[in-house]
């Protein structure tokens, strides 16, 4: 997981406004229970892709069934 997060953050250095890269970092942080930092990345993703339903799903966080 740590290597994936490093890679995702590296991708952001090349395309800091790419919603997919922002969502990837947000998702990985979510998986690590780093909710506040995850939300910061997801909010940035929403600014660049306001109509993307995947951003909204990730912002909702984990759900229980």
C-alpha cells in the first residue's frame, strides 16, 4: 500500500490537476484510515471534475451493509 501511495503522489507531480490521480491518492489514504487527508485530495478532485460520480462515492466514505 505504501508503494502505491508513493506512486500515486508521484503521478500528481506530473499532472496535479488530474482528477483520476487525485482520486487514487484519496482512495489509498481512505484505505489507510487517513480520512482528513483523503478528503483534501477528493475535494481537489471535485474542483477539477465536479460531475464525476466516483468522486462523490469516495467522499461518502466506507459504507456498511
